[in-house]
């Protein structure tokens, strides 16, 4: 395999991140500027503000990533960038920066799928064995993806409504917890002494799809009814009930998919992979069933450019370059 130095840029949502990756494995730098505080008072990401914030910091992030890597621009082999899916205005900022670098340095440009990035974050710390199954859980995605070979992605299940992280954030918001709410619900659930009984959306018996909007509505109904009765809400029990419902369905479907497709490994990735309850439940289930489980370290689970560099490295090795008229793909399919 060729050795290479890739500078990767990720601006699909509310994190501006630039990384320098050597040989697809070594993270020389992975700088991340989070806009969370800016969006917090709106209770979610405001697309227009996200684009402007990316513009403000992108050049500095590129300079920092290069400086921290100890490398020089002339050492680079390629420029990688998230092409989609994501917020179109946010994606464009990263794409323009990447094209400018590629053109100025006369380097190949490699457009990368954001979810391929989340999946290949695992490659930075583990060796993948094919076929493997990826459970992608983030603020925008809930998917089961079969990788038959390197770079071949087959979506076998997806959410029919809310993404799991989105459901976490909405439930947290209705409990008046700050954005992003996932970590707060996770913490509340971990201190609960009991769990409220809430529904599980299994869908059709043979389906690998997910649905979280019914569960979210059930949570809202509990909150409203408690308020109407003038009772105090056991928020921890509600959080734990919600989390248990989410986890049970995710774990069950992921393991059924692993068995059905003969996957050699299960990869957990995306922002919700930071959830302690989910990690613990998957770990014990996979141990019991003898399924190797790969989870990236926490910092590589949420949006970052190192994961984009990891996915782009594989494309670079195969000579799969993008042209300089690469377009942002807000609803890019894998
Ligand atoms: O992958 P990510 O950083 O961005 C997207 O591509 O969406 O994921 C962000 C999502 C948010 O919805 C956030 O609430 C959720 O990941 N999240 C968590 C936890 N940490 C982050 N959800 C549940 N438990 C957590 N510990
Ligand atoms: Zn993401």
C-alpha cells in the first residue's frame, strides 16, 4: 500500500474540523472548532449561522492543523473534504477551501461521504475484516450498513423518521436540557433507580429499519400528562425508559443483521456511539454472542476531520479522485 499524507476538512454541520492523516492510520493533527455554544440558545443548529461560523474559522483551522502536524504543505499527497450529506451552506465552506488548496498545491481532491467517514473512524484504531456491519447512530443518521468489501456500502436498514440523536435532542429539549441533549439524557439515565415503561418500535418482523418518532411522542405525552395532573416528573426514570427503549431496538436489530449477513465484526459509529448505555449493552451482547465489536474512541465518534481523512485515504490508494467541479451533496447517498 502507498504511503500518503492527507489533509482532510469536515464542515457538514456545526463543527469546523481539519486533520492531517499519515498512511490512513496516524492522526498527526485533528483540530475541531465547535459552534455548539452559538447554537445552544436556539435549541438546535441554525444553518445560516453555521455557514458564517465556518467561514470565520476555516483558514485558522487549516493553519493550525498543518502547524500541529509538524508537516509542510509541500509534504501533502491529497486534500479530502466532506461532500455530503449535511447542510449545503456549511458543506460549501469546506469544499471551497479544499478546492482552493488542491488547485494551489496541484494535489488530487477527494470528496468523501460523511457516513463513510463515521464508519472508517474505526480504521484509525482497528483492523477491519470484511464483510462487516456498521451501526451508524448520529444526529442525522440511524443506519445499518453492510460493507462487503473495502469501500462498498450497502444500506440494509435506516430510520423511517427521526435519527436516534435527533430523538435524544428532542426529548432533552422537552425536559429543558441544553443542546445537544444526548449526553444529558445519558447522564440522567445512568443515575435513575427505575425506568418508565415506554414502547419499542420493532416494525415488521424482517425489517432492519428503525423508527423513533412514536417513542418521542410517548415521552412528550408522559411529560404533558404529568404536568396536567400537577405531579412532579421523575425525569431520570423517563430518561432511562427512553434510553432503554432505544438501546434494546438498536442492539437487537444490529445483532440480527450481523448474523443474517455473516458479518465478521460489528462497527459502532457516529455521535450517539458516545452513549455509555449503548456501548455497555452492545459490548455485553457481542461478548455473549462472540461477535467482535469495534468502537472508535469518544473523540472520533462525534464529527471530526480525522475520520474523513481515514475514509479518503482508501479512495486515494485506489486512485479515486474527484474533479475540481465537485458539488456539495446535501442528501448524498452512500
Ligand atoms: O455524529 P455527530 O457528532 O453529528 C452528526 O453527524 O449528527 O452526532 C451528534 C449527535 C447529537 O444528536 C448528540 O445529542 C448525540 O450525537 N450524542 C449522544 C451522546 N453524545 C452525543 N447521544 C446520546 N448519548 C450520548 N452520550
Ligand atoms: Zn456526523
